């Protein structure tokens, strides 16, 4: 089994910062891409940022220059540093990872989500 556990969400004022973390645990041979998605009430889930196994990154246009995704392969962890937060960033943020449990087994995994609320 593989589990993804997020942490770091909360309530922050506009202009503030938060750092999300997501740790993958269980039987893991190799982690390929890791990503953060978000879903606001009444909206579809959207890709916020993704980082490949060779640390290539891609961001949602609306977060470019404000959010930074990074990973620590030794800790099976992905981070999302969020700065200059806006009310429209309010959403449940989900961690996603493309994980090989063995050399022959590869699946997509999701965390349970962490709430980020940007409000004064």
C-alpha cells in the first residue's frame, strides 16, 4: 500500500504565505512526477503545479511567480511554497504522485486534501 499525507494548510490573510508538504509512504520503488491540484467549491479540480523526477516544473498561469514546487527524493516528499496569496487561491489542495511500487507496477495516488483559506 502507498499513502500520501498532506500538511500545512490553514487560514492566512491576503498577501500571506503558506508551505504545504506531502509525504509518500509505503512500498515504493520509485516516484515519478509529483503534483499539487486544488479544488474550490463549485469548481473542477485543477492542476496547480507539477514536478518531474528530473525536477522539471510546470505551473498554472495564475500562480506563476507566486508558488514554487519542490521535492526531496530522500524523504519522498513534495512541497508547495505559496506566497502573495489571494482570496481566489482558497481551495482544498491535493497531493498527487505517480508511483512505481515495483519495477512492473505503476499507479497514480492521491492525498486526502488540505484546506487553504485566504481571507481577511
